[in-house]
C-alpha cells in the first residue's frame, strides 16, 4: 500500500479532479477530505478483497462481534496510520499547500454509540485487524447518530446529528448481500411427508436489511477486516405492500436513530425491533456464508464464533436456533449444541436499571416464532436444572418470569462463555449479581479486562508524546505496547522528565487555544488540568468533583491570598435526554462555571471548562492535555472504565476510587503513582445491606461539607435555584444514593496530596512517566488476544 510523496500528489490531484471537475485548490475542506478518503479507500481495497478471499479459501474460523453501538471516531488518520502512509500523505498534502489535520477535521465524527461500550467495540475492531485475527463487526447503520449537544443558558439542548450529510466515504453499500428480516405474522405447525413437524410462519411484515461495509485496516500487516452495518429498507418489488406514508415511515424508523441512553434500559418497542433487526440480519448472513463452505452443521462452531457485546444482540441466540430448526431441519438438541458452542457474551454492568428485560407480550406479538423458541429454551432449562439445584435457585435463573423476558439470563444460558470487563467486576458478577448462574455454570465465567488502542489514543491523539517516546525508547512500543515499560528506566533522568513536561505543556496550550477560540475562555496552560470526561451519570459522581470545586471556591473567598494550586477543571459529558437529574447536574456545573470564571476575586485560581458535545474527537484533544484523570465512581458501580486507561497512557495521574479497572491500574502503576480514596466496594455493599447510611447525619456533623452544600440552597450560585435545591435534597434529604458525602473527606485529602505532588515538578513528571510506562498492559491488542485464545478459539493469521 506504500507510495512515495510524488506519486501520492499526482494521484490526489487526479482523484479530486475526477470527483469534482475542478482543481483541489478551489475545493472546500469537505471536498478535499472526500477526495483523500476516496483515494485511501481505493488504496486498501485490494487488501480488503484479499483478506476476505483468504479467510474463505482457508475456511478460517471467524469471529463476528455483534454490537448495537460502534464509536470509531474520525477514520482518516487512523486508516493512514495503519496503512503506514500517514507521514507520506502529510508531507504530500503540505507540498500541495494543504494541512492534513485541517482536512481530517472535515470528516464527520460518526457518533454511532453512547460512550464506553461503543468505543470499546471500535477499539476491538482495530485490535482484531491489527493482531491479524479473522474478525468482523456487526451492527446498525443509524441514519442519525447520538444527538449533538448544545448549551443554551447552561441547559443541555439536543440537536439531531446528520452524520451522513456529506456522504460517507468509507462505506460500501452491498445491495446483493441484503437479507429479509421478518416481524409479526402467524405461526402454525404442519406435518411433512416423513411425519416431521414443519413450522409455517406466514403473513409477516418483511423488511429488507441492506449491509454497508466499512474496512477495518490492520496496523502495518496487510489485513483489512470488515465492519458490517445494516440499514432497514422496503424490499424491492414489495413496494405495493408499503403504499402509505406511515407504512414506509415504519420501515425507515428501525435504523433511523441511536437510542441516546447509556447504562439505562429502554423498554420501547422500537428498541427491540432494532435489536432483532441487526441480530437476525447478522446471523442470516453468517449462515449463508457457512453454507457456502459445504460442511456438516456440527462444524459450525469450529468455523464461526458470535460474540454479543452486552445483551442488546441476545436475540441472535433464538434467531440462530430458529434458522437451524425451521429452515435447516436440525433437531433441537443439535441446534442447541451448535448455538451454545457458537455464542459468547460480555456483561457490561451490574446496575439494575441497565438490565434488559422485555414484556412477554411485546416479544410474542412482534416475534411470535422467536418467542416460542425462548419459551422452549426456558422450559428445558427449568426441567433440566430443577432436580440438580432445587426449585428456588433454578427459578431465579429463569428466562421468563413475572411476564418478563430477562435478556441476561437468555444470554448466559444460550452461550458457552460469560465475561466481565475488569477483575473486580467479574468478581462481583460471580459472587453477587450472577451468583446463581455461577453456581450452575462455573466454567462459563471468565474475566477480560477492557483495553484501548494506543494507536488512536497515543499515536494519533498525541503526536508530541509519540515523537518523544520514539526518541527516548525507540519505536518497539508501537507494535508491542508492553514495550513501553522500557520508559521506566528513565524515571530519574531529568532531561527526559523535562521533555515530558514540555510535551504536556504543548498539549495543554493546544487545548487552551481551543477553549479560547470556541468558548472565549482564557485558561493558563501552566495550571493543573483536572479532567473528568464521560457520560453524565449519578454513579460516576461528577457531583463529587463539583463539591471539591466549591470547597476551593470557599477557601479562596475566605482568603484570596491563600497559597492554592491553580487548577482548570475540564468537564465533557452528555446526559441522556430523559435523564432529568443528570441534566440538572449539567446546568449546575455550567452555573458554577459562570460564577467562578467571572469572579475576579479568585485571581484565576480556578477555571471551569465544560466543553459542548463531548465525543471521540474532543477526547483526542482533551486527553493529551490532562494532568489529573478523575475516575471517582462509587466503588462497585463502574464495570471497567476505559477513559481511565486512555488518560493514563497520556501521562495523566489518576484520582480514583477502587472501582472497575482502576484497581488494576493501581496494581500496575503502584500506590505512589496514583491517588486512591473512598469506600471500597465491599464496604459499599455492607452499607447497602445493613442500611445504616445516613447522609443527613454527615451533613450535620461536618461543618466544612455543610457550608459547601448550603451554597446550593442559599442563593450564592445565580440562575440555578431549582436545580441546586433538587440536588441538595438528593444528597441531604434522600440519603445520597451514591455516598458522595461519605467519600467527601477522603476525596479532599487525596486532592490535597495531588496539589502537593504537582508543586514538585520532578515528582509530578516522574508520576506521569510511570503512568505512561505502565499503560502497556491496557492495550486492547492484549485484551483481544485473550478473547481469541480463551473464548473464540481463533489464532492470529501471521
Ligand atoms: C472512552 C470514551 C468513553 C468511556 O469513558 P468512561 O470514563 O470509561 O466512561 C466515553 N465516551 C467517549 C467519547 C470515549 O472516548
């Protein structure tokens, strides 16, 4: 795929002129991007074809990663990097008078996911290709991605995100690979000539699923895998059945928009339609592929692994059963063995409000045959397990109970592997959340701690650090992330520490320029940049961060001359549109930012930057500029977290509770290079069990905290009276569900320690260095190799 600069320039000019019929110099940034994208796609297409052909020829076992969300970020630079032509293209563009970064920014960031779960899927797709695994993605091509966030008067406003407006240069529509997905209808049974029961499924509402394929380019290895996203359309030739506008709308609606809920269950009919739509389409196309191999059905699990990312694609299980039973004529036992051996499941949450469960009547109306199969799976499960584990335990593991279908239960029973996403999370699943299942199927449970790809999060996001690392320890780490540990040898090298400080400063200046240009906010790049970027959710405790800010505010108000570390608090967070409390917190933070940023008496000792529309692209700007990484969820609530890993890789020091992967980050980086505070997960559990927590008591007995909380109700903060009152009440009157008040003192103590450490430049730079040097194990390349080895049983190609 390599070229030289001259060749590239010629090709680019030609591509541009063929597309737009004038010279690239007169083109808009968008047109310049589209031309470059087209050129790049053309450049990897041969490898793309070759990779797929190879898999088919060798009948290689392939994994299909089913995910309702993918959050890839802009793909231009990532593709260039992985193809090994980033530097060449950058130089060529420059020689043509173009700035690659500017052109790259013209790409729309496809927000086809909410947060961590979708971003994980995209890091995994990159790692699957880059480690040379035969893997495919399967998901939904939403017409509108996650809403665009605006702040108006401090309130979150949601605008539609029409990410396809300039067309999508990366996707290839594959009309000839479309399949029909059927909803509704009547199911009846007849006997065939041999007396075998045959299923008749008639009068269905048929919807065409059209795949759009996007290449997933591996890192310098010639592998180009496929991400397949499905779009709902009216079947060709069937237009007459969709004669009214309403009928046509109904079809379009299925893949129209991503549900903007994160860590929350959305029980609406459209959502389950989406889930079945892409699960069914994916399974159908897999079966179609397998049949071309001409192998016995019993070999299906030796050629295919289907992985379901959370429970959203769980209907893939009864769908595979349906096809094997009704269409291919296998017996129940044959079909069940194949299905279980093929499917594996990742659990992403223990939050009860995020556990998917569908009303039985909804599934029986919408998917009558699938409903029958789920009933039968459930019946057989109960029959088989009751004699072994007793009535009570077995009933707790039932798929259908109280008129509801529990998707996690179906996912566990219908798969051969259940994994959590960090050691602590998996331990909690086994000991508590899924304990009954653990008793039944101990061998199914395993941990796969999440990871991130340093290609995007360091090489692309942080070019300064990348250059500095290459200079200091060579380029090994780029292909083998563990090798970054060599940096530890330089922990006492003053020149290296200074260099690292310069890199960080340059990145902070870049962010400061953004804040000035986009928000008209002046911030001091030498201040400590304290970063919390993630979805707005009560359990993530952005509010605890706010309480700390208000504490500093009061200290400065009491004594403007106090010697306090200058800090810039950076927030990025979207709230689900229906999550009222989270939106109140957004309003509160914006109101406090207004108050603090415009108070000259504070001498610029505190600034608050709440960026609008946080997403992958903003993450790439903010993370390299972070000094402190706020990972302060209530212990036991965050399954893993991945922004913690991205920030660590960029030399931010973590301020953390012992939650999710923070525990493993501490183990890797060592106690001296992280700030740990707060209740442990077992202590939280104990409070929930014994019910003795009393936040009002803490409020009354802690004068420092009381004074801060009173700021919420005494009119100090302008423009947020009702929201601040509600928030106050949630913490003081309604017993503070996430123990903010309990953790407050130890959080302040940890923040005080951080100030002290930051004031000693060598010490801080050493901590940053140790974080970078310890981040290798959190590469998603290793995570994915463990999935491949232990769950999917597939091996890298080369
Ligand atoms: C990594 C990432 C997340 C996940 O952040 P957590 O702090 O782990 O919840 C969410 N959104 C975006 C855009 C990300 O890049």
